[in-house]
């Protein structure tokens, strides 16, 4: 990295540093303060040294970077340096692609304004995206620009001045107890013999899809009636793999006799099938594998597809029987919601529920399952009323 100085007039210097990576030069003007002794050549040389160091570090290239270039670097940093989940990275790439295709993508970071972002959000809304979906784009831009501030690419995060759409928490659809039981019963009549037990275990444990798929037989503590959640199966289209749970923390879940009996029945059947196929079923075999050796887990998307098909069957049968078909608008994830709602409504404290669900903060639990808290509030009001009612009532 080299540089040069040219004195354009007494006390006025033009400093030049050459970027060997791009072949371009960066120019800065230095004016020696009046009243100081000398022509200022010594101070100008010190300023040139600082400029050369900045250019060598890529600071000037970064400040000329576009939003699209920042997003690419931010995603690479998240994927390689911070080890983000493949599902998370895939989501970032999808949103980054939409941002890069817009006018915002070609904006340099130095010229990006809150008005640019607000126009982009309005464009997304006009294309039919919900406020929640638009807000996801805002979060991606905010996170990327936060990193740009840390890297010294920009001095401030302009998303803090932008107007992100207001998001109303979506209503959680949870099966009733009768519906939950009906789903299990109907699942046992489908072509997949595991679907009923999987649905039942999902409601008993409250596990996420990937965590459910990632359970291996060595994770079952038969003596203490517990399962250890220490891995999760991720899936992006046809690719899949195993990673740590979402919060990067293992957790242990207690099971009752009913839950343990469910696992015992599943293990007995898996062992019987393995013996019939003359293969070994090791402790590293996955609980819910569709392969007799258990070496390959079911994938999250396969669970969703099976459950979606089941709900379609239930809807069709409800319609044929003259009942409203819309009573089965559930997703596999709603089984987790059912488990959490039951715990909150029954009166378990948020910390216990959050720990069982794998939430990093009990506040998340209270926010997502506010509907169950409201039900407890109604019960509390009725209990207070009965306690303070007229003595002779």
C-alpha cells in the first residue's frame, strides 16, 4: 500500500493512498491549522499514514458498498463465523434476494435513507405481503446494518428511523381436547402406523418438529422416565442434516407412565421389525425413523405433509357428515401449541413451561400463549367471586 502528498497551496495538502486490491486511489485533503509553526508537512505525513492504514483495512471499500453487497457479506458471516442454522440462512437468502432485486439493493450504504426503506416496505405491502412478512424484511435489514455499524461500514443504522409496519400477534389455533383425541384415532387408520404415536408424543412433549425427528434411543432415560433433547433435524428443500436444538441448549423432559408406555410400544415394534429384516437396531437409531435400521430420521417436512394430509381427510369427512370442514385448519406445529396451552391454562408457572418448551425467555412463552393466560384470568375472577360472595348465597 503506497501513498503520496502534493501541496496545492501553502498549508493545503492533497493526500493520495492507492488500494492494491482494487487498483483505485483514495484522495483526502488536509489543511494545516493556521497559527501553527511550519508548513505542516510533518502533520500531513502523519495524516497520510492514517489514510494508508484505513485504505489497507478496506474501510473505504466498505463505505462504497451497496446494500446487496452488505447482505451477501452478512449472510456469509452468519453462516461461516456464527454457525447459523441452515434453515435460518435459507430464510435470510430468500429475503435478501427480494431486497437485492429492489431499488434498495443497489443503494450504497452511505446514501441509504429511511425514505428508501419506507418506500420498499410500501412496495412489499402493495404486492400483497402481510405486515408480519414485511416486518421480517425489516428485521433482516436491521440486523445486517447493525453488523455494518460494528464493522465500521456505516456510522448509524438507518432502519431505526424507518417506519416498520405494526404487527399484530397472530391468533394461535389450538385443537380442543376432543379434536386432539380424534386426530390420534384417525391417524391410526392411515397407511403410516407411526403417525398416531407421533402426534400423541408431540402433544405430550411439546417438542418442535426437528427436535422430534432428532430423538434417538440413547436419549431415552428409561429408569428416570425422561428424554434428553440434544439435537434437531433441519431441512431445506431436499437437503437435511442434524444440528443442536434451536436455543443451542440441551434439555431434559420428564414423561409420565403414559408417555413411557408409548415409547416402550414404539421400541418393541422397532426391534421386532429389525429382527425380521435381520438388521441391528443400535442406541443411535432414530425413534421415528421409517427405516428398519433407524439410521435415517424422518424429516420435519415429512411430518408436516403427513399431518396436513390427515387434516384434509378430517375436513373432508366432517363436510361429508354435514359438519363444518374449517374446524381442522391445523398445522403440525399446533400440536406444540396445544401442549403449551394446556400447561399455561392449568396454572404451571412460565419458567416451567418455558424450560419444557425450550424457550430462552419465559416472556416469549407469555407473549405467544397470552390466550391461555386470559383463560386463567377468567378462572381467577370466578374463584375470587366465589370466595368473596355473600355468606348465605
